């Protein structure tokens, strides 16, 4: 999936904007149940790559526990997935809640993250993606 990421503060001010390319796979070698690689690029030339191996927990749930994040996904239905996670460096003081919604044809998805600290939304991230070859 390739897309654009917009991160804003609670008042709607844009804090960050960058392009993304995500590769999602189910490795045949058995090393992981799920494996995602996120590549981010900014207009100023900066880039980041993050890897997220996941394990299937049953009942439509997937768990992640990497150096960067720890969390779990739940498949709500054939078009919606809920994800709750923390950034390991932040601990549980900052929690992220994400809703992923797939298009009817499976060629696009939208994602919304809410960054919650002490019960207050301190940021929102909006991501629109399209499937690429």
C-alpha cells in the first residue's frame, strides 16, 4: 500500500506530512505469521524503515511486540480492523488507537490513529492508501 500520512494536533494543526509505502506479507517460511515493512519518506529527503513481525493469536487477532511497538489488532468484520498499541520508548503513558477501513474492492484503505495521553487525545494521524503492484 502506498499513501500519504498527515499528523495533526488536537486543534487540527498539521504537525507532519510524509509519504508511506507498506509491504504486508504472510511468509511461507514460517518465520512469522505476518510481516509488515513500513517505509516513510519526507520532502526534505529524510527516510525511515520499520519492520513489524506479527503472530496470529486466534479469533481474528494479531499480536506485535518489537523494539518499536507493542500491541494487538482485532478484525472487526471483513472491512474493518482495530489496533491498540504503545510505542515501547514511551511506555503506557501514550497509547494509540487505530481504525483501519478497507474499500469494497480491496484496492484502498483509510486509517485513523488517535494518540491518547492521560485520557486526552493529543494527536490524530490520518492516512489514505492505495494498493500498488
